[in-house]
């Protein structure tokens, strides 16, 4: 049939814009995405869509998106061909590594890597090729405390229990605002609808948040806690459970150790002792604990406001301690471990290797590694501090740390003056990529395939979906998988080889392991024969096929004819439902004891720091800063989509009317905010939606630096909240930046 480029058609595309992973039906006219609606037949999202997903066409065809690689020539970033770009990389990067050692090349991975197939599939090979430990990711601005606590409790930092939203009777949510964020570390399309359904079926929702958010307004009970004190609140709840003999780990009892030690450890965290620090009444804390214990099923769930704080790892640990103590960990209606289609197939329970922290440390400040990463807050000093191992070259994949990490001005200067060479893989010329010597732009979402390797492992229902590109690659475009594969080749002395060579290498390695593994369905078979049986149009698809076929639901290369493969998935364009979450203990545990280690040594060693937080008396006049998210934005890079601008999506300093009156601040007038790392001037928004003693600014703003190409964002640049931080405040166990609960002073600005 002849192709009429002007005709309109539809195509399916999983939305990459947040963790909810909604299935979208795109309207395509010619080569443009002219509309998007929720795919009602999607097995998981069932038609849900939010304003961001609906505006994906505007993002897709944003004229500011880079269309060709940029290469710095005579100091100026200039449009260049792909071969010029990769030649420049192959010329510069291996030389830095050779002359100054592998640690002199740093890698920064940003948030969208968990939203693209390429970002899931190639960074491990890139790091392997570079042999560098200088890895920094958005995780240390985000969920690293949860990884550390899961690593310590369960042996696997990626074994993160998610609240069973569809079945729970009681949800205690701390520091999360899914009505704006659409959920995080809990992949649930239509999170708002699921919360409403919970209440409709007679369940209860408690929200702990210093702001009366849209989520808090939906709740049965809102606890307006003082920022940074959730660990104290949770410890006191655990105390009450022990004191009132309300603990009952249920089916988990045989698989947990350390209960007695936890009881002892929380003995001095009485509700009365924490009440003042948290600014939550002791009676209310007791009630929270009793309700949690009394609920038929319940789940405790903590997110950003419980992670990016002074005691982030302790709070993350206590969330699961409470789930364990009340018998809700690993039971339907509680908090369960998902089993994604590309995970390793479950195997018989056995002790594992456990989780180690601090196997090495950062060069300048000696921050311990966590999960192989160093704190993003320490990147600038690793570039600017002279000495052996100084970072001299940087590869930045889908990250904008100049805005997203503490003290952007310092990092900005370090990127400008401290590097011999920098590569950014990014669709935009923004605050970070403007410093690169080579910018490699991925194609727009419509031209990329999509599979959620990360979020299927955090989803409230097991399911699997895959969408191929809705549109063919535009002229001069390169798929991001190919970009990253060529980057791997360029840094490993194989510049110019076929990018498929990277996938073939990875497939061969995986198959080599599988055929030698007595528990694998392909044990003892010929790897070449299996490799030849893989289907898929691209290296990335062949790798997906391999993972699906060897995964928990896989057809195992003939072992289970009804099992999953890429072919089978392609035959189900709206996805395949794999059922509700099911208990996975003890099979999922990889601790050395083979049990849930409820009181790990690093946690014990950090508790005195929490105890000290009990002593400080709060100054009634002091202000602390917290963040917030707006439904129509996404970190630092969606402010360029005109359709999403305006409304409540503005960069203002929210402050309670009493604080505003005391400080002489008026709504709409500018205020000067000062923190450890600097000061900024921003319009005031007086609102009782934020509690007293707290001010709130969103992050991802501050689009006023020269040399960027984000024209819509630059019209209303806002201010970079992270300039108020100097990068010194970290959660010590995880290296995560303290982004909430920062002391600031606020004065009227003339
Ligand atoms: N004060 C404060 N700071 C925060 C937070 C906070 O709550 N408060 N939140 C933190 C959190 S949770 C996170 S995750 C971090 C995020 O930190 P980052 O990951 O550094 O920030 P993003 O703004 O998500 O930047 C993503 C970059 O990826 C690019 N990009 C978009 N799509 C693609 C793609 O398909 N491929 C590639 N290669 N690039 C793409 C964008 O243009 C942008 O440059 O910010 C953190 N910073
Ligand atoms: N629209 C939109 N959606 C997004 C993003 C976005 O930028 N915009 N970013 C995505 C990313 S990268 C992530 S990680 C997720 C995050 O998803 P969420 O964790 O749901 O993110 P937030 O909306 O920032 O909610 C955090 C809440 O914590 C509260 N808080 C601050 N400090 C404290 C504290 O000390 N204690 C308690 N209990 N609460 C506190 C804040 O007031 C805020 O309401 O959202 C994702 N989705
Ligand atoms: S909720 Fe998230 S995944 Fe769903 S349409 Fe909105 S941005 Fe996309
Ligand atoms: Mo995040």
C-alpha cells in the first residue's frame, strides 16, 4: 500500500515522563505527533493520562531540541556530523584515561536513564570499558537511602518493597505527593484514582508532610511534621508497637533476625521524647502506631521527603521496620516485592553475598561509596581539587547537575574550567550540556522504542509492555541505543566497529553464564545456537528477547512454550498482565544470613546521630526550606514545553501567613532567601498550605545562564533552589544530598 504522509494514524507509546509508565495512544500526522490520549486497552494504565503525557507532542517537536551532534570548534559548539562527534570522543577520552588513569574519567547518570531503554542497557558496559569508580548519579539526590536500607535488610539494594495500593486497608505515606508526582518507587498509573479507591473501600490514608498537599487533602489524616524528623516519628511508632506488645511479624517471623535489638534500639525514642522535635503530639504518634497495628492490612511508604533528608537511610529503614513489625512486609495488602519479566528468575532460598557499603571512598572528602556510586554533591570538588585521580574528563548521560545538585554555581565553574574534555548525551543545550565538548542528541520519544526495565520492578502489579518506535528515525537521527553503543566503542579502543558488537558481546557473556548455571533452563546447551534463536530488529531488542526468555515468566528457549518472549510480547501491543504481587520471602533474600537482617551494623552505628537530634530545642523563629513538585513539570527539563507552562507551575517561595507577617513579607513581593551555599531573590507566595517554620521552593528552575538553547524556559527562568546549598549536608550512609529541611533565613527584598 502506498504511504500517504499526510494521513492521520495512531500508534502506541509508553510514556517516559514519569514513573507511572502510562500507555499512550499517539495521533500521528505525517511525521508529527499531533495528539496523545490514554490507551484504554493498556493492561496496566487502562486509559489514564496526565497533562504531561497529553503534551508529549509538544515535547516531541520542540524546535529547541538538538537535531545534530554539536562539537566544540575554536571554543564554540558547532553543528557536526555523527562521525565527527565520535571521532572527537575517540581521540580525546582514551588519551585522558591513558595519561591520568581510569579514575580521571567521571560518569554522571541522570534521571531519564531510568526512562529509556538505552539508559538501562548500556551504562554498565560504558563503566566496564572505562574501569572507573568515578560514578555519580541522580540516585544520590533521590532514592539512594532506600537502596542502602534494602541492601542492608534484604541483601539486594534493588529489592524495594512497594505498597500494595490496590488491596491495602491502610496506607501511611511520608514525604510523597503522588497527586503531583504521579508516584515514585511505586509505579502505579492513576495513583490518585487508587488512593480514592482505597478510601471508597473503607480503607484509610494518612499523609505525613509539612505541606497540606493535594495528596494530604485527600487523606483521612494529615500530619504536618517538622521537616527532617520522620526518622524520629517512625522510631517512636516502633517504640509504641514494642511497648504496647503490638508487634506481630506474622508469616515473616521465621525469616527475620534482630527484632530484639531493634526493640532495645528504639527504647529511648518515646513519643514524648520526639514530640517536640517532630512537632507532633505524643498522643497522635501513639494513635498512628495503634492504627497501623490494628489495620487488617497496611503499608508504610516513604518517598522524597523521607529520603533526601538528614536521616534519610534511617527513615527508609524504619519504614520497612514498621512493615515487618506489623506483619505487613511481604503480604498481600502490605508492602510486597514485585517480580518483573526481565528480573532474574527466582531460585531456591539460600544465603547470599550480602550488601557491602563503603568498599571505597571519594578522593577528596572520603565519602563512602554506596551501590558503587559516589555522592553527586562531591562531583565539583573531585574536578577542582588537584592531585592524582582528579577528574579531568566527564561523560554526562541525561543529567543536568548544574540545576539538580547542590551548589550549581560551583559545579558550573568546575565544568567550565576544570575539565580537559566533556561529553553530554542530551536532547537539549542546557545549563550542564553547554559545557560539553561534544553533545550527542537522542531522537524524540516518538522515534524511540520503550521498555521499562527499572519501573516494572517497582510496579504495584506485575505486567509487561513494550512499544516500538511510533515513527521511523528522522533524517540525521541516531537511536539512543546506537549512540551509547558507539560511545562504548569509542572509549574502549574499538571506535568505528559496528555498534551491534556491543550487544553481541553482552549477549555472549550472559549466555556463557546461563549455560553454565544448573538452575538455568538453558543449562548445558550450546550458547551459539541460543544466540542464533534470538529475535529482534536491533541489538537492544535481541537483548530484551534474551532477558524475557530467561526471565521469571520466560519460555526458556523451549522449556515453557507458553512463556514470554519478545515475539509473544509484540503480539500483545497493550501489554500482558502477569498478576498481582505475590510474597517472595525467603527466595528474594540475599543477605549472608539468608534472613531479613532487621538491625544491620551500619544502621546501629548511625542511630546515635538520630538520638542527638532529640536534644536540640527548636528555635521558634527558625525557618527550614523544603521542595515541592508541580504536576506539569519534570525536574529541570520540561519547562521548555509551552503547553505545560503557567498555572500553579511557578517558581515561588511558599510561606505560612504567620511567618510572612512576622518577617514583613507580602504575597507576590520579592524575598531574599539565604542558605549555606548562597542567596537568591524570589517572589513570595503566602499560603497556609505550608506549615509554620517552613518555606518551600521547587527545584529544576534557574534557566538564566548564557549559552543555553531553551528559549521557552528562559522566558520565565525562575531561581535555582540548589544554590542555597553548599553540598556539605549529606545523609552519611548513602551519600544522598540533604535537599529538604535546610536552615534558611528570609527577608524582604527591596
Ligand atoms: N532541591 C532539589 N533538588 C532536586 C530534587 C528535589 O526534590 N529538590 N530532586 C532530585 C531528583 S529526585 C532527581 S531524580 C534529580 C534529577 O537530576 P537530573 O537527572 O540531573 O535532572 P533532570 O532535570 O531530570 O535532567 C535530565 C536531563 O536529561 C535530558 N533528557 C531528557 N530526556 C532524555 C533522553 O531521552 N535521553 C537523554 N540522553 N537525555 C534526556 C534533559 O534534557 C536533562 O538535561 O534532581 C534532584 N534535585
Ligand atoms: N510532575 C512531576 N512529577 C515528577 C517529577 C517532577 O519533577 N514533576 N519528578 C519525578 C522524580 S525524579 C521523582 S524522584 C518523584 C518524586 O515523587 P514524590 O516523592 O511524590 O515527590 P514530591 O512531589 O516532591 O513529594 C515530596 C513531598 O515531601 C514533602 N516533604 C519535604 N520534606 C519533608 C520531610 O522532611 N518530611 C516529610 N514527611 N515530607 C517532606 C514535600 O512537601 C512534598 O510534598 O517524582 C517524579 N515525578
Ligand atoms: S502520569 Fe506519568 S506516565 Fe502517565 S501520562 Fe503522566 S507523565 Fe506520563
Ligand atoms: Mo528523582
